[in-house]
């Protein structure tokens, strides 16, 4: 059957596992339209619909189940081949493959990588940005040596015996408001005072965004605008068309006409930032040295964030 691609098969696996195009797009770091195009190409190649579309998501049809079984085998074999080729092309002591979710690349990773390069100039470092699920898959499959990943409160932690997780820092979730917003001159705000706000988020479903961290709140956020990219979100906020949630790690990249506030709750809410690596790493490997550098950089950023938010 012509028209199949590895990208399409990866999209098929994510859509099937998450039950929605939106969830798959979040996991893969794609736009929803890109996921839709990949599914359409697969269905064109198969000559039959692979998913049953419904108001609450999508479900596999019988043809989709057949293709999904084969896709799993194909993708596993390709990942295994990639690992073997990488093992042949680089020595364990001279190469470090790093991954991270996007906002970690905004501040934490550049600082840690710059310090690591000064200490270990002979190590060839590569970096790949991607969502937490994709980074965990890379570490589990052996195609990444270290990955920075995140989890909201209450989220189930991965239970993959191939992966070791270490806590790096608690990344506070901050409220971003425009310069003329009623809260712009405040340093903090009670969560319940935000019940009537219009929100800007990456998905129309609050649970698919940082807003899902407050599932226990007595009100549901009204998402007025959907924008995936940070530049678009912050542009809408700056124009006072809504407010949004910004993780602390991204605070340094926020434009000056936006104010950041702490959100006061009975249980302070933050994203747990962790480092993931294969379960067994030699004590003298670049991965172990880089994890130590990540801990140092994360501690420095935590102190700087406290000062930065207080000044804004």
C-alpha cells in the first residue's frame, strides 16, 4: 500500500491512544491541522476510513486497528535500527543526546548546556525539542541520553522500568495579564477572583492545557481564544483580549507589556520538572555529568524566578 509514511504511522498511534486529534497534536508537538492532514493521507492510502469521528473524539474502525497493529511493529523496528546505527557512529564518552519540552528550552537548557560545554568541551551535544510524552519515548527506546520532562499535579508518572526520573525543580504556574488589565499592578491574585476572566489557551478543552492544574476549582474557565504558539497567546494577552497561564521557566521570554502574577490557592500549583534518563548509565558518562549541571542550573533559576516575578 503506497502513501504510508513513518510520520503518518506515528500520528496514527498517538490519535488512537489519545482518542482525539487535539491530544495527538499536543503529544507530538504538531498543529491539529498537521495531524488531520496525516490522517487524511493514511485514509487515502488505505482507501477506507480509519477512524470513527464523534462529538467526544475519535475511535478506531476495524481497518484502523489492523493498521495500528502493523504500525507498532514498524515503528519499534525503526527505533531499534536507529539506536544501533547511533551506537556505531558515536562512542559513549563523546556524545550526549538531550531532549526537552519547549519551555525548558527557553531558559533551563541553554544555561545548563553552556556551562556543560565549558566543563566538557570534547563532548558532542545534540538537542531535540518535543513534548514530554515524546521525550519519554526517546529515553525509553534509547534514542536520548537525557530528557527534561514535566508533569502537572495529579498526573500519573511514567512507570517504565527502562527510565529513571529525578526531580529538578517545581515550576510555578503564573497568570499573565495585559498592561491595562485590572490586575496588572498586582503581584498575586486569588484563584477564585479569576472565575469571570476570558482565557487564552492552546486547546478549547481546559484539561488539555495548564488550566487542568486547577480541576478542583469550583468554576470552569471560559476559553475565549485558542492559540498554540506562545507568541500568539501573549499577543492576545497584551491586547487585553484574555489572560493565560505561563510557566515560570518561560517568564524571561515574556514581553514587557505583560504582567505576571502568582496565583494564590490553598495548594500552590506548579509543574514538576524532572530529568529522565535510561535506568543504567556509567558513573563517568556525559549523561551523569550533565544531570548534575541541570540540577545546578535549575536551582539558580528558581532563585532568579522568585526575584523576577516580585519586580514585575
